């Protein structure tokens, strides 16, 4: 019993590692193959569309995995039998009668050429028509899986099911986080996540730009601070208050050596929506949102065109007017007559349901933040802690159709 526990312990540790790190699933499958002395894989079947998808495999020859994904997975009689069983079921060769199995193309053209015979597996997930499995195939000369292996596999399958659930929750949370960070970028808000003591633990793209510019804020030794001494003290006290009392505060961040207006900062508790029992067990954090009034995002001509059906010329004119330019300035810059521009303005107001130029400009500002950001430069600076993170790929659904 002690030997079996020692054999399973590293495998179970790797299972929990895989729940947190998508890249660890490959090593986990390799360890499964070694522990159970066979060839192992995680794969998915979609019988409705006759597709199979292999996510990770170990001890199989790659060409056989490619042929499995391309053809044999969809024809496997085991896969057809597995469809009737619930998630968490242990799968064995006995689910398909021996004589039935040996008459199939799957057995004669895929299993037999590899010298594989006995099977042991489990159903990990089912989403719509697609079922995901972990499977181990053992060579005929190694004999059948003994009862001890089947018992140990049951323990492993329970851990794998938990790992899949944890991984799915992390993926969903990461996707929500990514959407929020991109929304802050589009709204022109630099966002910093800080702990008591001003330790910076996260930021978005605009925050990176603001720190690199060094106009009002800086990050030294992992701690966020304002360049202006008085503003730094106000910021420090605001962050401490937000973390301690869950109350927000507004502050102005002057720009030393500049005549530009100060940045507007709002410090709010990041865990204000958490229940008291949940928040009590976590280090409190605060969210610092900073806006530069002199660099506020302007309406996008491309967005105006898509939203209101403006022509390219009408959208460019509206965009320029929103930036504070007059009809005369726009005409001089573009070499376009005032009459033509006024006709375009009249057409734009008709399409947007506005009657005055000021109403058109005000309406155009309501579209700020709806730009898709396509083609926008994206940078990441290694000296700053990451904030924008891509959701980890689900090992049960990624790489559709690939091996």
C-alpha cells in the first residue's frame, strides 16, 4: 500500500499543477503513461460532426495520433459506447464486446498495428455533443490492467475531474478580467491595483504608458507613488484608507514642470463587493483609476461611421470638429471648400438626429470607448508587474482539429 501511495503522490501533485498552469498538462499526461505503463492521451470526440481532437499525448507515435484525429477517433466503437455514460465514469475495454471490437476498422487498422490491446480511461467533461476523455492503452505483451491499476486510476480520475473544474473557473475569471482591463483601456483610464504600502500588483496598458512617461506617477522598488511630494502623501493615505475602511477618495496629481492640468485620480477599494467573511481572509487591495484630461480619448471617425452610417468624409469631419477644430481650419488643412464641409455637416446631423453642431459633437463623445482598438500597438514592459493577461487555454478544447 505504501508503494502504491508513493507511486501516486507525484502524479496527483502534477494533476493540481495542471489545474493552475495549462502548460503542465503535457507533463501530466507523460507521467500518467509512465505510471500505468502504457500510452496516454487527453482527447475529445464530437460524434455529431464526426470529429476527434487530441490535446496531449505520450508514448504514442505522432503519425498514429494524426490519423486518429483525422479519421479513426470518429470511427472508434469505444467512443460510441462512451457517449452513453456520465462524466466521471471509468472506461474499460469490456464496454465493447471482444468479437465486435475485432471486426472494426479501428481495431484492425489503428490499434493492432501499434500492438495495443487493453484500455483504461475516464470521461472528464461533456459540453454539448463533445465529450473529453483521458485514455491509457497498454501493449498486448504487457497484459491487462490489474485490479490495483484500476483502483489507482479511479483515484487519479477524481483528481483530474477536480483539476478540470478548477481550470475552467480560472479560465472564466481570466476572461472576465481581460474584458474589464480592455474596457478601461478604451475608456481612457489608467488602472493600477495596489496593496497597503502602495505595492503595485497589476496595471493596464494605459497605466504602463503613464509610468513610462513619468509625468505624474512612478514605480520604484515595486511601489507606486506620485512625483509631487504633497500628492504622494495624499495618494498614500487614500490607498491606505481604501484598503482599511473600504472607502474611496478622489485626488489631483500635479504634473511638475508642466502647465498642463493635473491628472484626476480616484482610489476605490477593489474588494468592496466581496462578502465580509471572504474579504477578511484576503490582503486588501485598492484600485487606482487615473485620467489625464489633456489626453482624454477623442471620438473615432471609424466608430462614428459604423454607429451612425456616416460616410468617410462625414465621419472625418465630425471627428475633427470634436477635436476642437473649426470649419475654416478643417477646410484649410484639407483643401476643401467651406460649402462642401457644411453640406457634409448637414448630412451628418441628419443621420444622427441632431440639429446643431454642438449637439453632434456631444453625441460623438458618447461613442468614446467603443473603438475596437484594431491595429493599436500593444506593449509589455518586463520591469512592471503584469495586469493584462490572456485567459489560459482549456486543455480540453484548445487546438481544435490539431495534434
